[in-house]
C-alpha cells in the first residue's frame, strides 16, 4: 500500500510542513515516489509511515529532531546491516537521550552517551496501532443526505491517490463528487444530486415534447 502526504499527515499527526522538511533534508524520504516538481505526489510505503510515526513519537517524548538525527547517524555507521533503524529497532528514551535495545537483551546502546533509562518505546505497539488506524481510515462510511425533501443514501470512500474523500450516491448511478473533508464531501454530493435530478428532469420533459 502507498500513502500520499495528506494520508501520512492524517495518520501520523505530522504537519505538511514537517513532512516536506524531512523529505527535503533527507531525514525520512518517501521510498515509493519522491516529489519531482509541481503537480507531483510523494508516495510513502508502510515502512516509511512507521518511521515517520516513530520519529513523531520520539519528538513527543521530548527528543529533539537534532538528537534523533544524531542517533540515526550512529546506528547507520555502527549497524550498516539495518536499512531503516526507525522501523526495525526497539528504542528506549528518557526524554534526553536515545537508547537502543539490541538482540542481546543485556546489551543496551546509548546512542547519545548520556541520560538515564526511564521508559521503553515499544515499536511493535506503535506499528500495530498504525495498522489499525490505516484499516479504520480505509473503511467506507455510509451517510444520509436530504435533497429537496427526499433522503438519499451516500457512501464516502477515502481517496488514497489524491487524499481527501470521494462520495457516491448508489440510488443515482454515476452521481458522485469529492471533498477534502467528510463534511465537504457531503456538501458536494448534495450539489451533485441536485444537478443530477435537474438533468434527469430536463431529459424527461424533452422526451414528452418530442
């Protein structure tokens, strides 16, 4: 599965500005498709998403971006066999430094050479939570809208390519619209239904005349 910047922002809690900055500074880049000028779309893999989420969690724990970069530099230099440390290694932090729990559970590496061990950042739990959020995001949602006094059932889908949502009215084949948010999508489908009904009414009157 691939995820664009809008979906990444929605799930990880990162701002578009952070995502863009981390890409441009080669901190965490999209591995599926990079931005290549106006109109292009960044596409991230699930492993990319896990790295972004874990980096955000470390920052929320009090670790600065500079310290995370320093820790990753150390890991890439001393553990070259690990391709993406942020999604493959178990970290521990006290808000001041970053520790790494190795396969040998008795050996803990202090990547910043300071601090006291306080709590563990359980990557497995973060990844599982991330999977749950993605599954929840992808579920189609049914709503009811009222147009000209009549109720219509509509279904909202997550737009994985462009971000936002697209919505359709199964009662009126071919009637669909889109929006950046669910609220906007519902407003847009109401307008689409009105337009669909007006066109259908015009065609019906034309057949009667002819």
